[in-house]
């Protein structure tokens, strides 16, 4: 038999009856009567292997890194359609200790805290790493969309002079004797770059010093942000997001079927459109104004007048309200997505444009998916006088935002954009209860390692 050079695992089916060389880690070994059964973990697959050479298998250990020469044999019961009959192996490294957690079973029967404490090891589990293959696929789909729609990828500073969102949830640091901050978002910079490239996007870290210890918060997460100019309405941003999400889900359905099957993922239906006559429509994304959504919740909960007024005065949804709202919309329309628009001006940052028909509301929106807000976006103020006037109303120091206001002084097109939390979207897509499961190495108020 002709010996081949190392080949990709996906090509094994084309080499039945041949000798090949592949590399990977020993995922699991089982001693059978007269032979050994083992599984070889490669970059994406776990390959079924057999070997009848006792002296060889006794030298191997689970998690050893190896390069094996084997015969490819057809095996329809194997997921890859083949199995490897090992002839020889070169041991590249041997583990010094036994694994502190069992990673090679179908399910990892350990706590989330244990998974995170031993993250460099538990990510080797077949299902755990599939999470982040899916996350990769989401971003591949998004990037393909941005490329097709002529967005320019940018990389903005993560050490900044002022917080885009304001408030107390900002990490301060000493920058050579000056006070600086970790970026809460790329907001200021992506707006600036609309004046340069018209359409821009960024995938990067976002830092929030929120002292929340919940299943939905991270202190560092991955933001998918885009900003686009020459818009006529903030609804164009919503339409663009739907198309972006469609590309992400399409990429998963075409090229990540093995991970979807492994994790038993059901992808949501997402037609390229949304309906403003919601919640009566079926098959499109419903759109409700914030006040309408609050009224819908009040009706569902049977709230009295005083309770309704108090709920509206909160200017946002409680986590349980988001869940209930999603349940109502899913029940009435079949949609797992919901756009909520026209949030109160008191809730939104200073750069968000107010609705000319009602200055108490803003031309902004959130996208709620399976009971969790995954996106915030809207139209920005592009007029200098309008922006300065709003900042003065809020008692803000103009000098602190001089470089941001520079773009407004020198002409900006009507523009808007959004930010999507990648971990939140991944978590809801996979129906995880805790967003940390969808974060590679999560950072929260308790966790700084590994």
C-alpha cells in the first residue's frame, strides 16, 4: 500500500484502502478482547480507531499527542464513514498527570464552575469546543455579509479618554499619569469613520464594569458593531441587522451541520424582513414601540393603572419581562425575535436621536431573541447644534468630547448603527441558561483566570 503524506481528516473518505498519516490527541482508549478501541481527537473531528498491537497501545495514554500511520477502512457506523486501523504511532508528547475532570464522555457531568476553572482542558471536550466552532461560523456569516454590502472593517482603540455610554460601569486606569478608561463600545470611533468610509464594522472586546453577578452579564464580551451613513430612517439599521443575522444562520446551516447536530441545535426561522403591524403578523419579525410592549405586558399580567405607570417609569425591561414578552410574541406570531423601538430618551445615551414627533422617545431599538436582549441600536445625532444642545441639557462637559464633536462641526451624513453581543446571541441560539457557557474565557466580577 502506498503511504500518503499527512492528510486532512475530511479527506479520509477518499482514501479507503490506503495507508495515511494523521495527527491528533488520544481522546479515549478502551481495551477490548484481543484489540484496543480508541478515539483520536483532531482539529474538528473525533476519529474512530482500532489497534491490535498491545505493545504500542500500552505506550499510549489519553491526551497524548501523536502522529499515527494507519489504514483507512470503510465503516458506515462511524460518523466520518471510516475508521483507522493503526499500524504505528510516533508519540509527540505524553501527559504528566491524569485529567482533573473527565472530558471524553458524551456529557461532561460537572458544574459550570468546574468547566470554567479547568477551561484549557474542558474546551477539549467534543461538545464544549463545538460551541466555539458555531460561534466562529456566526462571525464568518456576518463577515461575508459585511463584505457583500461593502462595509469596511475597522479596529478602534480600547483605551479611551471618555466613556461612550457614560455612567459608573466603566473601568478606569492610569495612563502614564492621566486618567483613561477601557472602551465601553467603539461608538465614537465608528461614528467618526462613517465620515470616512460611509459603512464600517468591527468585531472586538467591550468592557463594562457592571457589578452584576447574573447569568446574562459579562464584564468583557465580544461586540459585533456596525455603523452606516446616508440613512433615511433608523429602520434601515433594523433591516440591515436582519440580513446580517440571515447570513450568519445560513452559514451555520451549510457548513456547521456536524456541530449543530452534536449540540442538537434548532436554528430559528428568520425571513429577511420585519413587520410593523405586529404582533398580528406570522413569519416576520414583529416590531413594537416600547410603550406598546409595556402595555402588552401589563395586559398579560393584569396590572392596574398605578402598576402600569410604575412599569413605564422604569424606562427599561426587567429580565423576566423580556422573557415574558418573548413568550407572548412567540405564542401570537411564531417569531422568536422581537424588535422593540422608541425607547425613552431618559434611557438612551446622549448621541441617540430623539423622535421629532415625540422628543420623549428616541429613534432607537433593541432586538430581543428567545427572551434576551442581544442588540441595541438606532439613529445618531449628526447635526452639531443638536448634539451640543442635548449634551448641555444633560450637564455634560463639552471640552471632554472635543475630538468627538469635531466630526459634527465638519459635516456628517445622517447615520446609525448597532452593537450585538456575540456571547449572548450564541448562548440563546444554543439555549444556554448562562452566557458564560458561550464565552471562551469569561470575565465576570469573580473570575480573572484562566
